[in-house]
C-alpha cells in the first residue's frame, strides 16, 4: 500500500475511533462505516493497531450493544485480546460500563478465553472491574460475577498492586451482601485478609459500602471490629465516609451498628498517624468533630457510648471542642448544635488551653472561621475568654485572629462589643488592622489557615476603619497600615489575581481614609514601588504621587488653566481617588467654591463625571450650600448627575440631602429628570428605572411636564404606565 493510501487509512481509522466513542454510535451506522473503510481481518502479530482499539472505544461507550461488539469481532478477530496503554482489554471496559450485559461478557470471553485472567497495569483483572462498578444494577452484577467465577474461580483470589482482592473492591463499590458472599464463598477466609495498608474488607465497607454489607461481614468475622489498619478501627472509617460519600444518614446507621457490637470502640485512640489522620491520640469523637459533614446525631451517639471522650486530649492537647472550633467547613447551624452538646457534657473544655497556648475561642475566631453566633456561645460559657490572649503573647486576642483569618461578621461582632481591642498591640503581635492586611495572603494549610477568599480582608478593613479611623496612624515595626499593605503585597509573597485585586482595594481604602500617609511616607513607598513586580500597585502609587506633588505646590494649586479649571476640577474629571481629592482640597480649600469659565464648581464636575459617591459626599461635607450652586446654564449638581447618568449619585443627592431641588429648571427650562431622559445611558437597565421613579416620586408634577420625546421614551420603556400604576 502506498504512503498516500496508508495516510488515508490512518485518517479514516481515527475518524472511526471518534465515532465509536460518540453519542451517535449505532450498530447499523458502525457496520456501514467499517465496510466503507474496507477493514479486513487484522490478525497481526505486532503491536496493537488503531483498528484493534475500536473495540475498546465501543465497550467504554454507554451506547454499546451486543450487535456492535459482534460487528467489530467479525471484522477484527484480534481485538478482544488487544490491550491499550493502561494494559486494559475490551473486557475490562465493558465490565465498567453501566449498560453491560451478560451476553456482552460472554461474547468477549468466547473470542478470547484467556482475557478473563488478564491483568492491567494496576493488576486489575476483569473481576476487579465488575466489583468496583457501583452504578451497575445489583441483579445484573450478580449474574455477571457468578459467570466470571464459574469461568475462573482463581480470579477471586487475585490481589491488585494495592493488595486489594475483589472482595475489597466489592465493599468499596456499594455491592450487596449477596454479591460479597459469592466472592467469599469462592475464596473462604478472604474476609480476614488485609490490603497493603492493613484494611480488611470490613474497613472498606465501613467507609464506602452499605450498612447491610457491614452487618454481613461482622456476622462472618466478628473479631474484625477490633482490627486496626493504619487509619484506625472500623468506626474511624464509618466517620471518614462523611468526607468521601457525604451521606450522614448512612454514616449514623453505621456508627450505631458498630457501637451496638462494641461500645468500647469509642475508647480506642490511634497510636500513630495514618494515611488520613495526622496526629496520634485521635479518638473517634475527635475525628468526628473535625469532619466537615458530621451531624449532631453522630456526635451524640459517640458521646453517649463514651462520655469521658469529650475530655480526652490528643498529643497536642486538643480536646474535641478544639477540633470543632477548627472545623471551618461545617455548616454553622450544625456546629452550634454540636458546640452546645460538648459544652453541656464538659463545661470546663471551653477553658482548656492546648499545647500551643490556644483556647477554643482563639481557634474559632481564626483557623475555624466560625460565625458570631458560634463565638458568642463560647464567650457566654467563658466571658473572660474574649479578652484573653494566647499563652506567651500578651496581645494575641481573639479579635486579632478573626482579623487575620476569620469571617468579617465575626470581626464586626468583636469590634461592636470590644472596640478598645482595635488599639491593642506589642512588639510580637500587630494591631488588628495589620492582621486584616496579613489575611490577604490567602494561604491554606494545616499549620496556618488564612482567608479562603481574600476579598473578605477588604470588608474587615472597612469594619475597622468605621469603628475608629485613627487606627490609620498606628505603627507596627515602623510601618503605618498603608506602607505595611504595599510592602506585604509587593514583597512578601506571590499573589494570585484574586488576592492582588483584593490587595489593591485594601490599599485604596487605606489611602482614601488617610492620604497623608502617602505624603508622610513617600520615600519608603517610592522604594517599594520601584522594587515591585506588581504593575497595578506601581501604577496606583505613581498616580497618587502626582497628586501629592500638586498638593505641595501652593502656586500650582491656586493657578487655573485656560479653561479656568483648578487642579481639583481636573482631578475630578479624571475620576481621581478619594484620597487624592482630599489632598487637593487640603492644598486649596477655597477650590471647593471656585467656578471654572463655564461656572462649574468642583461639585458640578464630580456629579457629572466622577464614579464615587464618597467623593461627592466629601465635597458636600465642606459646604452643603454648593448643592444648589448653578453653572452658566443654571444646571445644579443634580442636573449634571442626571446628564451623566450617574444613578448612585442621583440617589445620594435626592434621598440624603433635603437641600437638593428636583423641581428647579435650568436655562433651557429643563428639569433634572429631563436631562436623564436625554442622556446616553441604558434605558432598559434597572438602575435607570429606579432613578426615574425616584425623581418622579420626589416631584410627581414632572410627569405632566415631559416633552413629546420624553413621552415617547416613557411609553417605550413602559415607565409612564408603571408610575401611574404606583
């Protein structure tokens, strides 16, 4: 065959393989495609060909039928014994298929009898595949298993590379007691055989299987309940199934069954860490309290079986309460219920300090990211704990840990109830505002748990600033918050985009709240900027340095340009940060009332062009009389906000300032609402509708003063009808 024909054959074969794995697979179409490809009998002694792998593709496809398998076997007789890169035969794939039938299995074994004992690269025989196929109907699975055992009884004795027998995989695959009985009858005593990590079939069934199968295994091997693998006795695995299967109801039944056989299971502790448990001295209760899907029912059963377990410590001095406080993924309502139970059974545990010097409240506020309700329960049980620092650190209070790695709601709870703590610091522990900035790191491991979502740090900074903005003058190791945030962001660690975005927002917040920090610490901030690889931070600092320079030049601040605009006007037109606006106002307070050549004062410019209502509010705070100031065309700030379609500014002016007039017309006899009609904003947006309703509500007569064009706009959007309905 020529190279051209070989290439064509390869292309058509590749297309046929794609079809065999597609959702369009059917017997008639496949037969037609194979005939057009002119595939003949490929009885070749060399490596597996693409044509031979067609059978793998169809056996892995849920649309496979007995006819499809016959079709390929009729054309490619070697396909049944062809193995792929994973060492799997078509028989392996079809036994993993939810739509497998006994007839399909018979066809493949008849075509290649030795395939029933073939091992893939992991040591899996076909019998392992059917045992692990937990989606297969039970009746069908039983028939196929019986057929495989009849054909090859010794396959039930084969362990894969992990030491798992078929019975281990059957227990993992949610198979029934009847299914498991077939395997054990074929290999008596296999219920006592451990895999490579010391797990009996009973251990596997407790973690992944059914309650009925666990009960069956306990009946035939009662002593298995005492047997420990690297990760503990069976009850540990029943608890760990919550992590893997997340079926708390089954786990609860499993725990109940095991405890009914041996209540002393809850007394056992792991002597050494295994594959899932990290520390020695773990009891089942402690493991349950750290599980993110545990329920009150399971904890209650464990406590009832062994009441003293609520007092037991592990090698690190952690009680079950500490683990519950550290369980940051557990549903909050469930965690509070379990907390109340543990406190009822062991009130003194709330006062217990672990080897690291942490009370439960420290862990709950920080690593555990627990809610205010959870923390409140702890504090009510031990009121002094809200003001107790961890051992060896006099200033490491619960608030510090909440700021670093807890929730913003918990930070607010502590700030509202213990506001004085935002000023607590020493040489070893920074102020809470610095802890909040540190939380941007977004690190998550077993030793240090920071924020899952770095955006939470932004909310925490807002909460702390709202309590007392004098914290912006605090220093930790010679750095104010703005400098600390810039340095942390640019030098200490590599930020993913989410953390970087949050860091920029924090820096903007700190700068807007106290821009003087940038002026006072320009030298070090310049050095940070010059050494930074973060372009966004560099651009932000460079931009603000320009305004800081302008603010220090008194002559420049007083000199208008050719349009009569002062630097404050220009900054507002450029949407400058609030901090920069504050600096420019500080540099020339009279600029607030100074109009340009068009009679536009800074408030006019801000309402027309600026995106931040905080800037608007700051300008109004200097002179509320500017709310009714007009430009040369008698436009008020509200006119210009409507002209620019600034919906948030419109809401601020109308809802929060009584001095604003919605009924004043400009030189063209236009009300503010008329300019909103004429603006280029999206008329279909909810924000536009809300602004129109707000203006109509403040001045209903405006409906009757609308122009013909305004009427058309109202009619097209349905706003006029909606307003009259209201």
